[in-house]
C-alpha cells in the first residue's frame, strides 16, 4: 500500500522539505511506494527577504517545473484543519472545493505573517513589506505621492520597527523618495522601542548601523512607540506627532495560525517547540519547520530565527526525516551552528556579521557584494535538474559564506 507525505506551504522551508523528502525516497528506491504532495495557494516562493527593495521583479518565482522534475505532486489550495489523531487534514482548493486527505507524515511549513497590533489607525493607514502584495501596495502609494501637492506629510516616511527588515526598509527610503518626488526636501524617520537603535545586534554592529543612518539622513527615534495613525500623521508614545502620509510597519512576525491546531508548547511568536528531528513532540507523525518551529541551532543555547537562512536548512531536515521514517533510513538531527547576518543599508552599503554575537566582518561595498549574492542567487530556487537538486537537498547542506 502506498504512503503519503503532505507538505503545507511552498516557501523556503516547504520547497526544500519537498526536495529533501524525494531525495531520501530515491536513495531508498521507494519512488513507487511513497507520494509527496505539496499544498499551497500557488506554486511559488515568496522572496520576502527582498520586499523592501524598490524594484519588485522576480520576487515570486514559479517552482512547478522544479516540483515536476522530482515527482512532487502539487495541489493549489489551503490547509484548513489538521487532525493528528486521525492522521488527516481538510483542505480547500482555489476552486472552492473541500477535500479530506490522509497522510502518513505531515510537514507544517506554512511560514509566518506580519503582525499588526491593535494600534488605532494602523490597519487603515499603515503599510508593510511582509508580502509581495503589501510591497506592491506600498510602491503604488509612494509613486502616487508625486501627483499630490507638496506638503510635509507627503514628503515624510516613517518606518516603525528597528529590526533587520525595518533597517533595510528605512535605508532604501531617502533615495527612493527623492527619485519619486524629484526633490531633496524629504524626511525619513525610524521609530524603534529599543533604548538605542540596533542595540539588539550588539554594540559593534549597532555603531555601524547608526553611522549608516546618519550618512543617509535618516532620523532615528529610539525608545519610542507608534501609538496612533491617521490619514496625515502618526503619534508617538511621547506625544510627538509627525505629519506623514506614509507609515511602514515592520515590527514583528507571527507563526502561521495552523500552529494553534498542533498540540505542544508554543513560544511567544506562536512557533511550536520542536525536537531535534523537527517532530512536533506532542503530535504523532507531524513535523514542523521553517517559521512554524523553534528549535536549538547548536549546544550553546541559540535558537533559529524567522529567516530564510534557517528555513532552508530546517526544510531539508524536516523533509528528509519525514521520508526517512517511512523508508527506514537513519534520522538526521537539526544542527546549524554557523549564523551570519547581512543587512542591506541602502546606498551606504551593507553590514555583514558572523556569530550570534554579531562580530562585524565586512561593511559598506564589501558587505554589499555579499548581500547582492545572497539576494539574487543563494535564496532562489534551484534549476529544474533532478541530479543537481538532489546534490544539494541533503540535510547537511547549508548555504552560508
């Protein structure tokens, strides 16, 4: 009787889970006995790490040819319910049909979504770069500003959140806004609740970030929060009001809501605390990967973050292990001790660090070259060649400098 692995999600983790699962199945010569099925709204990878950029071309590459070449079946739809006891799920196709599918192993790789807290006016007047649709909406808005009368509100952009996405977004804005408005009288403000901008990534890296912000003319307001938005401005926690028509929210992500249906302990981001093999420990035959799982990356107390760097490796391990359990291959524990950070800082350049203590290795143009390589090559899906895919779909493979 044939067996089935179902993967929910086609992002970084979902794609590599599918490829790694098929690699393991081929190693065991069990292609005729095990089906790998992926479910997602469309067969694409959302290149979310690049959505802060002004040019949004090739941010949603199609992976259907890749799935076909390794014999992964694809169904366009959404997983709505997961029943770990019965080992089945309910999905809705894009045509609106509802189906119940059984599985032998299930891999939750549905990623994360941007979190917008209940701040007055945020949903009505705030923008984000958490999805391609959001990024396109922001781009259309920015371009529309050129058709409006000159005003302080028109010429000002406020970015809320000083994490990596916030930094990459805000450092693009001065040049982007000037090119749209064809004038130099613009204002770009970064608001962050931390006592000091960049403090979360260490003193040395933070000093580099502040240098870049200063040179780019970005105003940094630390120790403050956005408390309200309206059509023409934003209010901060100290009572200050900034006249602006553009507030970009980058503060926070949450694991996909399907994690709530999987038994087990969750962290404050909604991620399931997985074991070393990426099982959901309290849900039999379910694996959690990418942004849906929290798991140690090493033996030093470090855990994965919501990033493609970790999602791609987590996907490989989850996919391999799900298949390995069905074909009697040894399981592979997740381990990713090397951690790097490469932050794009707009025209100033970039910042590249290594280690969880963020030791600065390269800055400005040297770091920018690494960032461009990451953004245009490393994080993109592989070519549709089975042998080439299987050569890099093993659970030990890690793409870092």
